């Protein structure tokens, strides 16, 4: 989850802020929020803030991992599409 969320952070930095990234790449608020929830808020061993959930950590479910991978992959594809469109 850490690396998947870093994809969002890189896009946010590339477009100077999250709102611009979402608008430019047509990333939904729901997708961004779901990735953030999974990577930052849930008490997951694979998450970014495990120290905030000492004694409560659990392994991410297959569905949670699949959802995070799907959202991050979609973000990458949308960024590549944006690059391709700006090059033509």
C-alpha cells in the first residue's frame, strides 16, 4: 500500500496539488479517497501508518489489495494517456 499511495503523491506533486491532478487526469474523489483510506487509515500491516495502530494491525484482504492495485494502475494509465495527448 505504501508504494501504491506514493503513485498518488507523485501525481499530486507533478500537478502541484491534488485538485489539479484529479481534474487533469479525471481521477474521481471516490478513488483517491479509497486509496488513501486503505493506505493511510486502515490498521493494515501493509499500510503507511502502522505505528498509529499498535496491537490492532491485520493483513490486508485480497479485496483490499486488489482495490488499491486497481486504483493505482488506473492513475498510472490516466497519467500516460495525459502525456500522450499533450505530445500530439
